[in-house]
C-alpha cells in the first residue's frame, strides 16, 4: 500500500488483483464511531471509501480484504439503502449474519479467494484484539463462509 497527499487529503492505494483502489484516510473522529480501532467504510451515498489512520497500520493482506469487502458493499449498492445502525448488532445477538455483510463477504471472496479472505478475517481479530459483539460477528461470518462450498 502506498500513501499520497493530494490537496491536504491523505489517500492510500491498495492493489487487488490488477486493479488499484484509492481510499481516503481520515483522522477526524466525526467519520468514525471508534477511532481506537482500524475502520473502513463506504461514505454516504457516494462511491468513496473512507478509512481511519489505524487502517493504514494493518498488514497488507488485511487491508486488501477490508477494501474487497467494502467494494462488495458498493457492488451491491448498500450505500444507497438506509441503514439502521442497530440492525447488525441485533442480528449478531440473535446469532445471525446480516445479509449485507454476507453479500460483501462473498464479493470479497470472489476478488481475493476464500482462503485468503477467511485468513485475513482471522488475522484481523488477532491484530485488533477484537472482543465482544465485534468478535462474535466476525467469527459467525467466518463460520458461514467456511460452510460454503468453494
């Protein structure tokens, strides 16, 4: 991953396959609900992906997986739908994986392969010391992907 400063905005590039994807890096807390952990998300109704500074500190394989997942949200136009911030939490508490997250996971698998993607999710849990509901959701997503035939 490389970084550049363009008009006072930091951007990072991540290569997935033969395509190069640019991500805006934001350090302001207003874009993220928790700046203490790496985050990346589709921004509003635009085709932009934003990440916080902690994202840039992750190993390349995890960053590529996270970008591939966010590209899945763009591919399925999840950014155009109204999102209930408590929906994923509720689904996880019920022991279910959000359909949006699963669609984005499957798209990421298409881009980088199931083995690499699942390993990156596992590595993310370790690298970020994920706990609680976040860890539970990631583990459920991993189990669901592993049940699928390749």
